[in-house]
């Protein structure tokens, strides 16, 4: 060391400063790594929350599609039952004719009894079924309204979660 013109004390002092600087930088790097690990964990949590929200929105979309099909079935059922009610009501008010359901001639019909096709009973049953389906349809509409509101809320929440994730 003396041959190259440096003093041992000065080099030792320089080495101590370098080691101190390395320790400071190492501690700074360690702090930055912990912060990075913390941010990555938060980002992973944000991604999981975002994915959960997106999955629920997809589920709601599937439910709404199914409910739309169910609404169509209800509407078709109501139309069919309305036709039964209307045609049955017409038969009740028509003069005696062969039974449209079992084919019995007017003189052999047992009007006080009931055949397999008691028209009045069928009309009453059709009316009751229409009312039942209308109640179910209303419940379905209420559920659809609730799901659409939830979907809108989730959509707004997803925007915030996207921002947090980014």
C-alpha cells in the first residue's frame, strides 16, 4: 500500500465510509423491497376483489338471460290460458252441443255432473292459473329490477376497483 503512495489510515477510513454507504444503500434497498412486496400484495388483493366483482356481474348476466326466457314462457302460458278461458267461456254460453272435450251428445250429457272436460271447471282453473302466473311474473320482474340495480352498483364498484388495481 505504501509502495503505491497511499496511506493506510486514509484507505481504512475510505473503506469504513464505503462500508457505511453500502450498509445505508442495502437498508434502503431492503425498505424499497418491503414496500414493493406490500404494494404487490395489495395489487393481488385488488385483482381478487375485481375478479370477484366481475364473476358476480357475469352471474347476474346469466341470470337475466335465463329470467328473460322464463318471462317469455310465462307470457306464452298466459296467452295459452287466456285462449282456453275465452273459448271455454264461449262454450258455457252456447246452446247445447256435443261436448267439445269428450264428444257426448247434448241429450247424453250430464250437465249436473262433470265429465273429464267440465268446461266451467276448466275456465275457473285457467283463470286461477293465469293469476298464479301473473303473480310469478311480478315476482320475476321484482327480482330482475333488484338484479339490474345490483349489476349497476357492481359496474360502478368495478370502475373504482380497476383504478385501485391500476
